[in-house]
C-alpha cells in the first residue's frame, strides 16, 4: 500500500512537472518532442495509474450527472411520481447510476485511494438523499392510491337466528324465535381478492422497493411500508363498523347491544380475513414477492394488531355471562372461526405468523367451551326454574314455549353442534333420569340418535320433569292434568312441525302423544268419574235425588272448568268430545233407566249437557244463566 | 425464576391436603398455614425483584429481562393463589360474606388486567419499532469509513427514534396520526408534497383498547376499592384475595409505567400499599423507586421507564449531536466516542431483539391465564349458586 502511494506521488509529481513544462509557450519542437516522450515513458512506467485516472474521470462524470438529478429534485417540492411518466424513470436511473458507481468504486483496486474515498463518500451522500426521497415518494404513492370499498355488496354468511333475543321467560312468544333465517349454508365468499392499492401504481412501488433493497435501504422501506399498510388495515376494519371496545365495557354491555356488536363482528371477521387480509397478502407478494421472507414478515407485522383486536373481542364474548340466548351467537362465532381457520393457517403459514394461528385456534376452543357451558347452564336453568304459583288456566307455560322454540332453533346449528357434542365427555348429567330411563329402555331408536338429539332429548326431559313439578302446584288435580296435556301437546306439535321431527323420530312423537293422552284420561277420571258414579250409585238415594246431585256437581265443574284454557282448538274439541261421549252417554242411559223422574226435576237434558261441555276449556268464565240454552 | 419452580410441591400439598380434609370442618389451622406460605412466597419473589444483584448487571430495574421476571413472578403468584382459593374448595365457602363482595370485585379487577395486557402488548410493538430505527442507525454508523451519507442516514433514523420515544401518549393515539397521514396526501395538490410527512413515518401506537380508555384510570379503579382485611377477616380467605389483588395492581402498574401505553397521566399518584403489611415490603420498595422515576419522567413526556428505551433515548440524543457536528472525515476522538455509543446501542438492540417478543408472549400468557382463572372462579361461584344469571 505504502508503495502504491509512493508511486502515486511520483506519478503526480512527474505529471505536475510535465504540466508546468507544457505551460511554457516558448518551447521549441525538440523540447516538445522530448516532453511527449517523457509522457509516454511515464505511462509505460505507471500503466495502472493511467487507466485509473481514466476510470476516475468517467466515474466522476457519471456520478456528477446522477448527483445533479438527485439535487435537482431535492429542491423540488412536488412529487416525482406525480410529475409525468418519464421523471420517475429518470430518477431511478440516477439511483441506479449511483449504485453502479459505488460498485465500480468498490470493485476496483484503485491506487488513488483518497480519490476513491472521496467519490465513494459523494456517492453515499447522493444515495442517502435519493433513498430518503424514495421513502417519501413511497409513502405518498401508497397513501394516495389506497382504494376503499363499500363492503355492502359483499356476500357473507348469515344464518343468524334471533332466538328470543332480549325476551325473558315471561314474555317470549313463538314468533320471536321462529324467524330462523333462510338458509344455513353460508354463502361462501368466493376466494377472490381485491386491489387495496390501485394496480397501476404497483410497478412504481415495486421499482422503489427494488431500488431501496438494492441500495441496502431495506429496513427503511420496511418501516415505511408496514407503517402505512398497518394503518390502512385498521381503517378497513373500522369501515366494517367494527368498533374497538374494551373488554371491560363489553362485559357490561346489555344483551341487545352485545348481540348487535357480535353480528358486526361476525361479518367483520369473515370479510376482513377472507377479503382484506387475503388481498393484503397478495399486495405484499406483488411488491415483495422476490424477497420472500420479507413479504411474509411484512404481512405479519401489518396485520397482527388488527387481527388481535378481533380475537380479543371473541375472547371477551366467550368469557362473559352465559345467558341462554348467547348460545346461538357463540355458535355463530365458533362456526366463523372454524371457517376462517384454514384461511388463517394459509395466510400465516410461515413461522412469523405462528402466534396468530395459535391464538385463533385458542379462540375457537374458548368459544366452543363457552357454548357448551351455556348449554349445560341452560339445562340447569330449565330444571331449576321454580314457580311459587300455579300457571293460570292450566295453559301453555312460557317455559315450555321458550324451551321448545329454543331447541327448535338449535336444530339450525345441528351440524356444528353434533361436531362439538360428539367430542364432549359423556357425564351423568343428563337430566331427570326418572323420565329418561323409563322411556329409553324400550326405545330402539335412541341408540342411533345423533349427539345433538341426545342432548335435546335431555333438555326436553328436564323440561318435562319441571312441568311435572309445576303441575303439582294446582290444588285441583284435574287442572294439573290439563296443564300437562296442554304443555306436552304443545311440545309434540313443536316437534312435529319443525326439524326436530327428524332428530327425535316418530317413535318419540308416538310416545309423547301417548303421554298427553294418558294425562287426558287421568283428567277425565279425576273430574268425571265421581260425577258419573253419582248416577250409578246403588245406594238409597232415589233417581230424583241422584239427578239433582249430578246436575249440581256438573254445574260446579262447569263454573270452574269454563275458565280453564286449552288454546289448541283441535285438542280442546277432542277432549270435549271424549268428555261428552262419557258423560252424556252415562246421563242419557241414566235418564232412560229412570223414567219416573218428572221433567221438572230434569234440570238439563243430555243435549243441554253436550252443548255446555263445548264451553269448557275456552278460558272465559260463563255464568250458568247465560249459557243455558243461550 | 421459572414459573414452575416453586409450584409443584406447594400446589401438590394443597390439593392432597384438601382431598384429605374435605369432609372435616375444622381445617382452619391448615388454611392459615397455606395463607402464611402464600404470603411468604409473594414476599420472597418480590424481594428477589427488588435486590437485582450486582452480579447481574443486565437486569436493572424495569429492564426487559426484569419485566420478564416480573411476569414470571405474576404467573407464579397467580398459580398459587388459585390453589389456595379454588383447589378442592367447597364452593359455599366463597359465597359467604365478605367474600361474596370481595370475589366479584376481584373478578372485575381481573377484567381490567386483560385490557391493560392488550394495551401494554401494543406498547411493546412500538418499542420494537424503536428498535428497528436504532438498528438502522447502528448499521449506518458502523460503516467504515464513515461518510456524510451514512451519518445523515443514521441521523434520520435517530430522529424517528426520538420522536417515537418522546411523543406523548396522547399524541400517539390513532386519530391524530390518521389525520396527519391523510392531510399529507391531500396537500399534494397545493405543492406541499413533503411538508406534512409524519416524522419518520412513525408507526403510531394505534388505539388498541378503545377511545377514551385510560391505563391510569384503570389502575386507579383497580386500586380504589382495595382494602386490607382487618380483624377476623385477615385470617380467612379475604386475605389471599387481597394479597393477589395487590400483586395484580402492582404488576399492571409497573408494566404501564415501563411500556408505552394509552393515557397514563397521574399514574404515580394512583397507587399506594399500606406500610404495615410485612409481606409487601419489597413491593413497597419497588413502588417507591419506580414512583420516583415516574415523577421525574412524567413532566418530560416519555415513552415510559423501560430501561433500554431510556438509554436508547440518551444515546440517540448524543449521536444526533455527533451527527450534526460531523464533517468528513471527522475527528478521531469524536469518532471513537461515537463508536462506543454505537456499540452500546447495538447491544441494546440485541437485547430488545432477544427479549421483546418473549415479553410480549408472556404478557399474552398472563392474559390467557387470567381469563382461565376468572372462568374457574366464576364456575365455582355458579356452583355455589351465588352468581345467578337470571334469564330476565
């Protein structure tokens, strides 16, 4: 090295002398020739220096022109990429020039070290200015050409069912639950992506990326790129109406609000993952595809915060109180998460996204567990729903309505529920074994029931045992039977008219038909046996007396049982006819056998009786005067 | 101290004993023993955090590795607490006064912990961004020979670094940065292409929890209804609930003080621990040390007390000075000084690279653990029939 420098010095000194000699205007031809020879000689002695000089000159020239370009734009406040089609190209060419200048400088083993250093320094300086500029241009281009969308047109799942939304046991009506939606199958979002950034500028962004990566300014590029895109994704998420709410506030939300937040979430998750994340991933690939690991790193950094917000919402919902209505939403959420799991696994297939994959799998389990706890608690709730007073008129209890509507809504989720339930440990928790064991022993179909059917039967058994308890509250045992008839009949109707029919099978329906008919018979026995037996009484009383007592007893029943209520007209009629058959028949027979009773002692004819029986169970008390032959 | 170190024997003992004595009524003695042990373990663990021995110079107070230890301590205490409170517990015991009030309050605190975890975790993200800027500066300043280009490059990165560190919590919120970004775009037509460019296109701390959410307020409300049990209560289950609550609030408070977090003004005044609690002495010591630091820093508006970030800030300022005074080829002495500082900055970057992601994972673990424990306590309460979730 020292040698080199010495040679350089000698060369420089010699050149200096030669220059000074040339400067002399009075040189003769001989002298000129001698100097030229000297020059030749000098070049022969130091050939590399000579060549380097030429290279230096050339390199410096190229650098100068590139510097000019860079400095010219440094003073210009408007964007290069907004200034016509040729400008960016020229600028990138200048950057390219600087790079190749640096390459030449680095590759040559030049002798003039100070010159090389000086040129390198200048090149680095120019490069820094250019890179800083490219960073700004990058920011400008991406922000300017961000595309926004109206996500309304996008189809998304919607088998959301509103079960008894905010209603309590006391007020739930059939209609509220019955609006189960059109179709269970989610309208699959076709795996399509959109252009989050105008595709026209993608080559520009890519060119900037290439220039910055080639110049070793990769980190600066990444920071800027990630920063802008992260914010863009955050905005897309807000455009889906998803609002960031603290877990604390979510836990305090009333059901109605939470329910609508969940619906927003369901839609947001699906669109965000399927559409925005997929598109973002594609965008990253378009820009950074050549730098593979960088692309997936950037994508993970860009998207992690937003996806985590969505995940946290899910965790919060799974954590909140397990009200029965929430089950449907939890199942919706679970289903959405299961749906997007493969997408997430694919989007974050690299190691950088491992965390997100793990979190999403964790969330799916939280939601599943929460759904199961909700279902179990619902069953407990059915069992423990205690009444102090008997239900008026022996009608259909709102618990019955609620539970039946609830479980028929659950059939909408039969696929997912079967999946969850088949993996659940079977514990001895199935409710009210008395009812279960009694019927399952000879129920051939129960062994082939789906897990959901098992669970729903268990819920129904819980309901039945609760209703049995409730029926005991009636002072009048007959009304207790009517209550059971009404409620079990309602259950059977509900099963017959819904998907539950397939789950429970005809066998179940037959059995429960039998059940309420048995209760109906019990009713007849309890109410009418003793009255009919008055007529049959072989005791001392004479026919007149019997007739009077019979009519009085009938009037008593009439007064009370016209207030009782069987809402289903068919059922009411059946029970009236059956009562009529027994009672009127017995009465007619009695009158036929006791012709000695004078007409004036016969308060009601058999036909009167038949008509009056039609007033029973209509739920509005009638006075005898009104009804009689009215 | 690993999260598993002291647990097995203690937890195993509790569960075995509970199984043995479940049927017996008078296990008060053993309850007291459990409580004593629990308090002792809490005390020991925090003593280890306070001492920060000289032979471990890489673990100063509020450094990344210290915070990671703090997270471990939290997880250990939490596991023991759960054993004391839940394992083999007859549910009716925790549904009686004063626990019927204390447990729900505890559960509310647990929910606040979750939000704080999320906020802090996103704060770790912004520290990671600082690391990235610092790395740019380091690699630029490590170039030999050092030219103006590299010095300018480093200066730019350091400016971004400092603006990330010093910008106030409130400035970091989502809305302002959005506005800034878009006004930049809009002004292009007026020729102001570069004027509004956010400093170093700093990746802002996006609002992760919610609008108007404040870490300081959460800490305050976690603490506001926290009263040390007295008299007969102090020997019952009220005590471990109190101990764990104090641990919870302290750990969250320290995290919020250390790591950038949404809205922290007045943090130092929100939390005190009664001096007479013997098991809390180390915690009180830590609280005072950190509290003083916080008061010093709060006025300046800073990203937090994280040791690495504070050193980064100092180094950043000093290296910016160096960059501003740099004339090629530079004075040997100054170059040497700068090289030392760059090496130090590189060292911090390395420690961040090693520690930040694991710290973030630990914070997430705390999150999940608290969720799980909360669920178990709620289930226990439900079994006791204390928490009714009426359908109405």
